[in-house]
């Protein structure tokens, strides 16, 4: 049989993808990817993708051309079996379509509402951007996404997002537009002199705080709704209103490290035990506390059991505590399984129960062990992630110090 000499590499790709029939069809073979040429698993995606470009009249990039020629030569024996001689076309490659150019530059640009990231396909960089969005490192809404037409990432332009992405882009050797450089320098000046700009609270007297650099609306809200509250309530309100607490406040009132971390962060991860965190939150005066943990963990069961025993011994009852679990491991503790008007602390292994409208329990603090991330707050304004405990660990609380 006379062998067919391909006129171009695109023909060979079409044969490999099954988009075109060869001169000689092997018995038992049918049209489809890899049906005429048995491709290695790691070659299938490339052949399929390039074939789709060809069908749309698009050319290959210079790198794709190079790989297409190598693959054609790699399967030369199989090509001969279907009546195609690729020896000449792989030595002096010819192409049906023009080479397709790809912008391989990495650029950072911005406008009032959006930040723009331009970069060629890179799995690691794409993963990093997606992680920042998924874990709420970047504040975003539906406008933050990959723009297929413009071939760029667009992210909401907030000050925090800008600084985060600018530093990330700098680490990845991006080029920056003049407006983005000017805006970064403006923000960096504020960061370097943040005490002149940040909204913060300092000690006014023994019973109140003084806020600084607050916009008019926040200052009016503070005076109308927070100013008359107790000092500890004012301190807690700072965290909810994104007002930084001056170190002088934390030092004067002798807060320990865990208390400082809880007061100054909306989301934090700690190594202390769940018991220590619960007691600290109770001591700080949080009214509604939700705890989510696995009831299948021996360590968790032991810790909750000891905590309830301590709480009952300290207060004489557990009227303010509720435990709701899938199994009956906590039944012997004789704690209510449904919330009441008195309920201050809920311990559950089903965090979704907090959204039960019949419970009517809106947590000020949610404590758990990796049951959620920052997006999954279950109506709480503060989230504390705790390292799971191991069974038979020593468990102590200095009740005289904390209460």
C-alpha cells in the first residue's frame, strides 16, 4: 500500500484525536480520541485541546508546535500501520495555520473598583489566587473572578486586597502600571504611619475608652450605642466595629494572651483546649457561646464531661448549658438537649443546628475544631478554631483567677 505523506502537522493531530479518518482504518477501531493512534494517557489532553483549536481555525503556539512535532514523531510506527508516513513532516514541519502568539507577560493594574492580574497559565499561581478568595484572605463579591474574554483575573479593589495582591504580585515578578504604583505608595505611607490614620481606642478614664480617627458616622454610633456600656462591653465592641485596641488598654487591664487574642480578632486559631477557650469567653462576658466538636472523639468526650462536672460544681447547676449530639455519649451528664431563655452555652456536633429558627440562638462566639472556615460563621461575629484534644490529657482551670 502506498503511504500517505501529510502536508502539515495539523493533519497528524487530527488523526491522533480521531477527528479525521486515516487512509487505513485498523479492524475493530472506531472514530474518537486515541482510536486510530493509541495515545499515552498523559498525551490525550494535549492532543484533544490542540485538535479543538484546529477545528476552530486557530493556530498553535510556538511551544505547542514543538510538542506536536515531537508527538507525531513519537507515534511514527503507529502512523505507518494506518498508512501514513510522518518521517518527512517531522524533519521539515509544515503548518496549515499561522502561529498563535500568547501574551506571557505578568502585569498588575487597577481602577477604582477592580484590581486586574494578567499572567500566562500557571497552576501554582492560579491555585494561590483561588485560595486567597476561598479562604477570605481577599474580600470579594461576584465581581471577583476570571474574565474569560479579557483573559485576566479581576478582584474587588479594597485597600486590604490591594496591599495583599500587590505584595503577592511583587513576589511573582509582575510588572506594575503607573496608577497601581502611585496608589501603593499612597497606602504604604499610611501603613508606615498607621497611628496617624488607624481607628483605635485608648484609655479615657477608669470606666471608658476614647476612640481616635473614627469617621463621623462611627463616632456618632459609638456615642449613641456604646459609650454608656460597661468598660468590658466597650472593649468587646471594638472588635466587632473593627476598632483596634491600643496596647495600653490591654496592659492596664491585665488581660492574658488568650484574652487579648480573643478581644482583638474576629477569627483566630488557638492551641489552648476547648475548655480553656470556653471559660475565657465566659469570663470576658460573652452572652451567647456556641461550641462545635465531634462527639466521636474520645478526647472531646472526656473534656466536655470534665468541663460539665466543673461547671456544675462551680455554679451548682447547668441551667445555662445545652448539649445536642447525634449519639448518647453525653446522656449521663443530665444536661438539657434544647435551648431555653437561660441558655448561654451550646455544645453540639451539628453546627447547622445553630441556624434552627426554633432555637433562636445567635452566638456571639463560635468555637470549634476545623468544622468551618472564615466564611462559615453560622451567624457568629467571632470565630475561634481550636486544636483537637487527645484523650486522657490533664485538664485544669484556675477558677479563682478566671472568675
